[in-house]
C-alpha cells in the first residue's frame, strides 16, 4: 500500500500543472488565512475601541437622572472568536453589536461596515470558502480517474497480475489523495496558529481539533465518493460528470431546498407579526410612561402598606423607580415568552437542518465548521441570552438607583452622581466552552461518520466484485 | 504447466469459447492465432483470471498470480517515472525488491539502452515501453508468460528486436 501511496504523490509532484496549481492555491490559502486573521484583529480592535469609548462615556457621565441614563443605554459587543477568521459563519448576517436600553430589547442589527460586501452578490474570499468548496473540488479533480484512468490506460491488469488487489489499490489511492486535502488544511491551520498563538487556550485547541477533524472526515467522504463512482462507472467522463453533479447538488441545491423545507415545516413569524404580538402582550402590563392604572394602583397600595404611609409623597423612596422596574420585569416576561418561542423555533429549524446531513453531508460540514469556529446559531443565541441577562441587571441597577437613591416620587430632575455611573459594570461576554455544547452537534457528527463508514464499506464491497476489464 | 479443460464462455448468449481444451508444457511457446472475434482475448483474459469460464477448468502451475508474467498489447507505464523507477515500482507491487544494479541489468537484458534507464517513460517509444514491460514480467521470474499481441504497432525492426529479447 505504501508503494502505491508514494507513487501517487510522486505522480502529483512531478506534474508541473499540479505544482503550479498547488503553489497558487497554497499562496491563495496563505493570503486568505492571513487576511482573515488581520480582518479579525481589526474587528476586535474596533470593538475594543468602541467598548472603551462607551465605558469612557459612563465613567465621565455628569450627574444624570438614572432613568435618563437607562435611555442613553449601552452596547454589548459580540467578540470575534479566533477561529472566526477561518469560518465567519452567521456573523456575516447577524452583526455583532447589540444596543441595550430600558423598556426595549433590541436585535443585533449593527453590522461592521466591512461586512457590507456581503450585501453584494460577490461575497468575500474566506478560508471557509476554500475549505468547503475549492479543496473538495480539487480532490474531485485529483480522484475522478482513480480507477477509470488505470483501466483506460490498461495498467489495472498489470496491477492485478503483479499481485495487487483492487481493494488495496483503491484504498491506497484514496488515502494518497485524501492526504493532499489534509496537508492543505493543516497548512492553513498552521498559519492560523502562528498568527494567533498568544490567544490559544484549551477551548480554542479543542475547537481547532474539532474544526480540523470535521474537514478531514468530509474530505475522506468526498474522495471516497469520487473514487466509488470511478469504480462503478466505466469511463472517466461519466465519473467526473456524476461526481460534479452530486457535489453541485450537495453544495448549491440541497442547502437551499432544505432551508426552504425547514422554514415551511416550522415557519417563523414576520418581524411585524412578532412585534405586534409582543406589543399586545406588553400593553396589558404596566408601562413606565403610560401606566396601566389598575396594576399601578395595586402596586401603590402594597408599597404604601409596606412603608406604613398614606401617600406617595410620604414614601422614603421614589415610587416611579419601582414602577419602572416592575414594568421592566413585566416586559422581561413578555420577551421571555415570545423570544423563548422564537428561539425554540430556531432550534427546531436547526435540528431539522442538521438531520438533512444524512442526505447531504455538506450541511453537517457547515454546521460543525461554524460550531467549532463559534460562529453558528447556538453561539449567537448564547450571546443574545448573555446580553439580555446583562441588560436586565444593568436596567435594574439604574431603576434601583432611581427608586432607592434618595429621590422622592415624581422628582424626575433628581440626578445620581458620577461615581454611581462609574460603578455600573460593563458587559463582558464569556464565550461558551465547546465541550459544553457538543451535545448540540451529535447529529452532524453521526451523519458525517455514517457517510464515511457507508462509502468505505461500499468501496470495500464493490472493489471485490468489480470487473478489471 | 497450462491446462484448459472443456472451457465454455458466452457473452449475452453469444458463445465466445466452445469446449476449448488446451495443454501447454513447460518450456513451450504457444501462439493463439485467429480472426477478430475468434476468442483469443477471451482465452487470454480467462488465463489471467479476469474472466471466469461458464464451465470447464483452468490450471496454471499452482494457480497463483505470482507464476504469471503478463505483457499487454500496450504497456502503459507511469510517464512521470523513469524506466528503472517503473520497473522498481511494479516489482515492489509483486513483493520483489531488487537493487538499482539488478533492475538496470533486467532492463539491459530486455534490450533497453542504458542511457534510457533513468529517463522518464513519457519520452519512450512504444518499443521502449514494451521492453520495460518485458523486464517487469521477466523480473517477476514467472513460470508462465502471457503476451497479448506484444508486437502490434511496432515497426519491423522493433518487432524483431522485441522477438529477440522476449526469446531470451
């Protein structure tokens, strides 16, 4: 097997066209990976800069009414993971800045300006594009003639007469071509590691391992599929045409068909419908500025009883702060209800999409690649959830100051001092550890392993039975 | 050495071989002649084990592939390997390891000029490739050599040259 493996590599490296293409490809890969790292660093720097600016605004805030500060708000920045430069995943479309303020839970709508290229149809050249499309195509072109070529050249008979089994020949060729893909993948990974070595921790290493393993398995699948078709089809043209047809189906048609299907199975409300439903629920509660009299009266009665006084003006606290916090909490339950349902739908859609991996391993590859890079929907929802939790604490801090900071009910001109605003904590996103999220990717892992095992078993089976002639 | 007994072979109901019986002794050179469709290639493929007879038995020595040396009509070597590298590679596939000198001797004995040994076979003529093919079969030290129209496409001088070296 080693001899065949070495011979295949010799064949490739003595082929000047292959060498030129590989050199060009490796150069492109190096440039794209490096640019990805630089872009990532730029985004991180820009975020840090913006973060510092926001912090400075709070640190230097003049005495202000806490509720006014709640409307002034803050921002939650979704930090880029190191592997974001390998696979940007959903970050292209979700944006990475969330405005946090009182009364309202906003969407992540602030995309970095450099991402605007996405709006055009051209897209950006990213390592994930090379990993997911170009390297597999390269492997297809290297392997489509694996058996048909040997048969057409008449060498297959010579192999068999020299005592090599078809099975041995086929597997040696699969492994030799597969390793080309692995080498290219490792090359990009090494560049990534070199540029980010100071930021690596155990989680990043685990993520990188998961990232590489996913591609390694996918490349084995794509090589095995091509070789399988090369065994069962009688000529190289048919083998290449069939492989390209399947690859196109996997990468272009099925993802769109699956995307539409999961949307039909679990439809999401439109933004207008969703907002309307939220507003309806919200209007049933207490609003800080337009209080629902009934609820407000109940709350007023309970507060007066608690402080054993007869009127709001006798309260040692600012009742408006309590009302606003109660409104906030009611708003939170409305948000939890509606976004909870929405997130459940996202998760169902995602799971259904993941199940499509059993038909299309490319979707499993994409899911795992984004998951390992920390740029998929699960990571995005985790960010939204942490940002919302922070927003609640942030607004409660301001409302509590309004209520208990020393002002009286109705005193909207009261101002908290600068020291208070300095003490308001920042949002710091803690990226989830991939080890704690592995259960979310079980379907994708199983699907890739099933594809790999199935193809290897099929190749083993047909290589024992296929005619040499 | 080679024994074919009552061999029958049909393709889609069309009989290619009908009750072929053949006995070839060690040291004997046996040629199959016939018109197109006479069944020469079918017989050859049956002997090589690439086809199985519908009925009848085939025995070649101890019935192992190591006893057969084969030279096809067109020896398609790996063009990116030299003559000696091709020989070395195919020998290794058969589990045979020879030194560079031994490999070179095989090629020389099969009539390939010394200066061609280290040239890539993409520059070889058909006759030169056939010589490497003979060297591959010869290096295997097989007991039976099956030659499938090895001189077809060669010019008369090359054909005679080939005949001489295969006779050796």
